[in-house]
C-alpha cells in the first residue's frame, strides 16, 4: 500500500506565482528600460498609443527588453542546471520534502528584490539579475518539478501514475489560470509593487503547508543524519548521468530516446509562447493592454487545464488512451494554436487562438509518465532531476533563440516565431506517431489503433 501525500497544493501555488511573475517581469523590464531611455511621461504615452507613430522608439524598447529578459533567463536557469543534478539524486537518499521547499525559499527572496526594484524604478536592472541568480541557485521551477514528480512516483501505483502526474500538470495550469489576469489588474490599478507583495504572501502560505507535508519514502537514518554531506558528493553527478547512458533492452532504449526528443520539442514550442507572446501582444497592430494580455493568458491556461482534465476524466478512463497518443494530440494542438496566433490581426483573433491551446498541455505529463514507467524505483529522483536539468537547458536555448530571432525580425515579420513553432510542432507530432509504431508490446493504446496495428504488422 502506497503512502498517501499531496504535493499538488504547493505546486499549484508555486505556478500561480510563476504565472504572475513571468507576466509582470517582462512589463517591469519594459518600463524600467523606457524610463532609463526616455522619461516616465513619454513611456505612458507610447504604451497607451494604438497607432504606429512611435514605431522606432517602441521597436527599440522591444529589442532592449528582449535582451534583458534573456539575461534574466540565463541568470535564473544556468545555476539551476548544476544545482538540480545534485538535488535529484540527493532526494533519492534523504527524501523529497527538503528539495520541495528550496525553490519556494529562493523565489521568495527573489520576489523581495523585484519588490524593491518595482518601488524604485530608477534602480539598475542588474538588481533583477541578482534576484534571478538567487532563485536559480535554489533550484527554481526545475527542482520543484523534479521533487514533486518524484514524490508522486513514490506514493502512486504504476497503473495510476499517468493520472497522478497528469494531475500535477493540471495543478500547473490551474495555478496559472487566474494569475495573469490578477497581475494585469493589479498592475493597472496599483502598480508592480502590489504584484510582488502578493507573491511574497503566497510564498509564506506555501511554507506553512510544507511544514505539515509527510515525507514520501522511508530512508536510512544514518544517511538522513548526514544529509548535507550526501548532497555534495560528486557521485551524485555520475548517478544522474547514468540515467541517460545505462544499458537498457533494445525496445526500451529506442522508446527512451524518442521520448527525450518529444520532451525537448514540447518544451521548445511552449517556450515560444512564454518567451515572446507578451511582447508580441504589446506590438503593433495588436497593442493589447496589460489587462487584455492577462485575460488572454487566463483563457489559455484555463483551456490547457481543461485539456488535462479531459485527459484524466474521459480519454484515459473511458477511451483507455495511453501516453504516446497524447504526444500526438499535443503536437496537433500546438500547430493550430501557433498558426492562428501568427495570422491574428485583431484582438478577438488572439482569444480564439487561446481556445486552440486546449490539448497543448497533455504531452508533457504523458512523456514524464512514460519515462517513469521504464525507469526503476531507485532512480526516479535521478531520472526526474536529469530531465529537469534538460528542461532548464532547453528553456535557456529556446529563450535565447526566440529572443534573438524576435529581436532581428520584429521590424519586418514579428510573427515569424510562430511559423517556426508550427514546424517544430509538426516534428513533435511525427515523433508521437513514431513512438506508437515503434512500441511492439501493446502496452500503449493509440489514437488510431487499427491503422497503426495494421501498418506495424505489414512491416514484419
């Protein structure tokens, strides 16, 4: 009988904070860059203008904002790569609970820096880099995802693991549903400071819940007593890297590397949304306000949460879909969303596109679940830590690429990013189909069982 514990509330609150922070930080950077370049009054004028008369100044500000956002992204993610390698394997030895709280503490400290910077807008943007470095060295969202996924793997049975990990994904999106809209209203009514006060308060409630959370596994008392010595052992790096290079039987090895490809592409497309969409909406001809952008992200995250809910309550329960099917569905949904955004010229177009994102959320929990099923219980922490590190590297690479491309194409074709995302999503769909056709065990159901079964049998 598995020990019951629920990390979902912490994860939900954590991604509520992430949603508010990602939505607010880009606009705070934009505001600080504008004040540094011009003045507060002129910044208010151009931010509220719906015509193209300030095109050169706005394009300059978008370029500068994208550049600073890249620097903050690097400061937040690079330290997390190094830290999470140790934290994941460490959690296999001493428990998940300690790792879960570290990102909360790091982000809380970072929010305090952002709070001060929002009060004194003339302060240098380098203070924001310090805030992101603190968050990164405490593991950031990658350590949180690693620890919560490993926790769920500890407390769930194999047959219910897809559902439990999918519910974590639901908490991810549920936490983000209201946060952009709330942040948008707070920015317009009270300013950036109100947002960061809210983030600090929510982090405090996470600390209280964590205090009462039960550990997911029993561990050797001697190891737990020396938990910090266990953390700094360089054997942790070897153990973590072994996840990628250990010998597996042929079918599992092929499936493993195809799942790695699906994981990378899913993240790459998602980062296009998270990295550029706010700036794209602020640009001519859409020129959305902070509250309108907040409502869009609320709608999109609600649609993504609904997709995971449909996955859990209908597609798995009644139609018996399995992991690879959801990767295909995710890729198709990304294609529709990205294409619609690229072609949008009116505000209602963007909100219609938000609804098309409904199944973009089902690929990641399916991929994580499939990976956990071909990994033994003693290396769950290692596996999730390495994929969290891979997630950080992909986020960094994708953020760098998207910001660089947007910076150089914003004058001529700002929608180019979304056409690139369409192509990447098409490749993701192809990998999902390949996974279905590669699996010969019959373990996974498919979207089109007759077609793929006949195709596979014809090749034998």
